[in-house]
């Protein structure tokens, strides 16, 4: 088994050995198929369970908290870098598809699609094995694009597959908030941006979040940023200044205060604690 490399286009099988609670920052696009065992992760304060046969779609700048996993948990995966993933965003324009994948990243594949999807993954693995790196990278990107185009067509033909569940209007707004948060939390830290995008006031968004989630929108935005900081402190050698720039904060001291308020330590102290 080889480690998932998010710096290059990569694919294969992987037997994860992560510690529960570990934050993990997605750098591009990852498509995972659970082969054996089971595991869980938390995304936007919602827990997801992964079982054999499940397909998981994770996208650029998502921060997930890895949960428990069985000893035999194994995945087959395709990973595309952030530089190439924007080709997908430009060419696959269906809002329904992106809403579905952001709101429901773990898909239970219908029986009629299991064999075609399995063949798609095995063909990707075959291409990587027999082709030069430059050739296989180009083919894999096009294969992932084709997969999303097929999914887009299926969703557009079948309205009941749309992931925005027909709950009350308040739950739709909350779902919209978390979709926006997943896409923009690194560049948009103010509550007003999310409220205006949802065509509601900041006060109303705060009332909804407190009633249904128990936290304010600002608390949730800050928690998302802290998770991203933890992932960057653990998985990169970026300086605090570089992490501040990555998260589009003008004032590193303010971001450090947010981090300390949530963790009880400074970013430097947190990074030092990881080596103990």
C-alpha cells in the first residue's frame, strides 16, 4: 500500500493508519472507494460513516476530522492536484451536482452503477501502471472529468437525486450555509458574506444557527479555520505567516488569538506538541 500523495496526480490502494481526531486538509480532489472495513470522519460538524462499497468525494480546501477506523479499513483512490481540479469546476457547471457532492460526500452506489464504477477505477489504475507519468496524468484528469459529466447527466435527468433534501426552508438555508462555508471559508471570514449569498440578514442566519446547531455562524467559521490551521501545522512546514496568508488573514496575531482561544495554546506550541 502507498500513501496518498496530494502533490501529484496519484491513485492506488491505501491502508490508512491515522489517529482518530486527526484533521486532514484536502488539497485537490479525492475520490475514494471503500474496499474493506469501515471508518468515519467529520465534515462541517456532521459525522459520516464509510462502509465497503461506499464512494467518498472530497474537494479542495475541505478539512475533515478523521474518526475511528477498523484495522482492515482499505480504500482505492484517485487523487488530483488543486491545480488540475479547477478544470473540473470550469467544465462541469451543474449546481445540482456540486450541491449533492458537498452536502452528501459519501454516496451509496446503486447496484446498477457498481460494476461500471468499479471498471472505471480499475481502468484508471491500469493506465497509471502502463503509461508514462505525463501521459497517465492527462488521461486520469480526463477520466475524472468524464465521470463527473456522467454524474451531472444522471442527476439532471433524475430530480429525486438532488441532494438538497426537502426539509423545511430553514434546513435548506443551513445546508446552503455549509456548502458556501466549504467553498469559501479560507477567503471569506465575515458572516455577512454568507448571509448575503443566501439572501437573508446576518441576524437571521445567527438565529437559525443558534436554534438548529447551537453555535453562531462566526463560531463555526472560526472552528473551520482552526481545523485548517491544525492540518497545515501537522502536514506542512509552512511558517505561521505563510499559514496566515494561505487563510487570507491580514493580521497573524488575530488568527493566533483565535487559535489559542479554541485550543488553549499558540500555533507554535501546538506544532511543538506534535513531536512529543
